[in-house]
C-alpha cells in the first residue's frame, strides 16, 4: 500500500466516527469497521484504528455519565463539553493522520493495545 493510501485510510478511520452525528452507535462502529478491514495492510492504519476506537469508547462512556447526570442538571453542560472535546480531537487526529504523523489522543483510556 502506498504512503498516501495509508494516510488516507488512517484519516478515514478517525473521520468515520463522525457518523455518530447521524446514528447513535456510528461513532464507534465506523472506526471499528474501517480499522478491522484495513489493519492487516499497514501498521500505520492499525495504530490509528486502535487510537480511534479507544477514544470513541472513552467518549461514549463520558457521554453516558453526562447523560446520567442530567438528573442534577450538570449533565447538560457536561454533554456539550464531551461533544466539543470529541469533535475537536477527532478532527485533530484526522489531520495528523493525513500528514503522516502518529497521534495519541489525550484523555483516552487504552482498552485495545
């Protein structure tokens, strides 16, 4: 696989999480599918796929906690913060992947190593 193809697939791994705007589980399923299909073809794609899946699992857990905190009204603010962090870090990771850089999400729990 060429370097430009590797960078494109790594970027798409991150950007596929944006399907979460349209479907409830899209933010996790999108990166998982792209990663599983492409991980054997490149170590670069494998790395970015793991990062994207780990980050989206972490953000789903954070959104779940924020949703539970709706009962005491702080969850409304937290849900917006989680959404903003998710969107900003996803776009940063996609740009870094497209530039051929390895990017490690901050605030991400490493479920998959």
